[in-house]
C-alpha cells in the first residue's frame, strides 16, 4: 500500500479520516486497514472509504 506515514494528517493516523483522500470517514462505511506502526514505532489506525481503495474495491 503506497501510504507514507509522514504525509498523513493526525486525523488519518487515528482513523478519523480516509488514509487516501483525507476526508472524514464514518464507522459504518469505513474500511479498516488495520493497526500499523509508523517509522517512530507509534501505532496508527488507518481506515479508508471503500471507493478510495486501490482499484475501487468494495
């Protein structure tokens, strides 16, 4: 996945905004991309809109 942690906003890093487009995501419609660790070892909680996933997966 071509996401680079330093380029992500605080909202994206905590799962409140889409990891790809940066717009807010809701709990019911978000795709959980899992817990990851950034380069500092801090856990980040990435989520995305279904339509923003590579290939537009649903």
